[in-house]
């Protein structure tokens, strides 16, 4: 599967948070989040391991009981079933890999 960059196909996860599935296979899903400054990522957990890279912006993350101030170029990995939340300090673009594939994020 290949993806050619374009501005279509984003869906609203919640107000101010857009998601686009870029490519996926049997075991992984690569997607992009566009998140507006001032939005909160509500506390949640899921069985999927989540590895992310901050393309642009700034985030304050709490993963389990650890705080991480993420800036452009930073990355992190959230194990499955670990509670996590975040605060968006600047408009941000995050690229994320989920394993196994999050069916609810597929186009």
C-alpha cells in the first residue's frame, strides 16, 4: 500500500482533532493527527501500542504517571492498556503508528 500526500480524507475525532489513516498492513497502522492549540486529549487507554513522532508543535503529555513535554522532532511510545492524556500547547501535527491496527481509525 502506498500513500501520496494530499489534503483530503481527514475525519474529526473530536472538535479540533483531525485524523487521517495514511497506510496500514496486517499488523500496523500509520496515521496523522492535526490538533489545534488549546485542545485537550482526554485521558484514555486502549490495547494498541502507540508510537508517535511530533512533526510540528508542542504537547504536554502524561503517560501513566510520567509527564513528557514534547517539542518538534520528539517521539515516544505508549504501551497498550496504559492511561494517557495530553494538552496541546501549539497547533501540532503528530504521526502515529498503532499495533495492532486500530480498526476504528481505518478509512
